C-alpha cells in the first residue's frame, strides 16, 4: 500500500510539471472595436504554442459566425498569441471561445464586446518650436468616432529625466 501511495505521488508530480491545464485568467482577449480581435494565452507552465487553438463563435442575425485562431509564440514575450479579423463589432455582441490543445478541450470562456475593448495605439506627430515648446498631435486611426467618452492619457517628459507629466485629455 505504501508503494502504491509513493507511485501516485510520483505520477502527480510528473503531471504537475508536464501537464498544462490553463485557467480562465490565462486566456485574455481584446478587440479594437473595428475589425481585430487579439487573444493571448499565458502561463508559467506553457511549454509551447504548438497545437493550441481557439475556436470562436458569435451570433450574427440568425446565424453563427465561426473563427479559428491559431496560437503562435510572441517574439517579445513568453505568451502565445493569435488574432482574427471580423466584419465589425457591436457593443453587446457575445463571443464564445473554446480553447483546444489538439482535440482536447481545455476551457470555455465568454467575452462581451464592450468588456474587452482596447483601442488601437494612436500615431503621434511631434513638432518642436524654436522657443523650446512642442506641439503634439495624434491620429487615433479610427474612421468613425469611437466613443464620446474615449479619453486620451498623455504622459510626457524629458528623455533620461526622472519626472514625467501625466495629463488626461477629454476633448478629442
């Protein structure tokens, strides 16, 4: 009996080291509220992205749109990432996701468009004047107005300096 118990402990330790069971917190998705949905899968125990995919469905009219998002390693981090292009987003849309490793279902997670929006990064232009002042402008990269409540957080400072100024801009 004691030998069986040792064997179970040994197998459990091997499984903990080698088996990957992601949690809902490991899967994060964002949309730019225009056409792109990007998902990332992170875990300290995730060895590689190979074989991991995300099946995504969401209702459109009386049908279901279906997407498959294949994970690949991010070159700047240890996360696995994938993205899909959709026709456009509606605030109340529901995206049902199924995370698979091969044909094994690892988890299900539901996203509502309004809860996972991350706007695109703006394109900045900086103009320096002779008196030392700067004029900073940006293009938010959206053809239509995003939200009237969209706010820009601007942080600026002297390169190499230790003090930055943060400013929230309400009128865009």
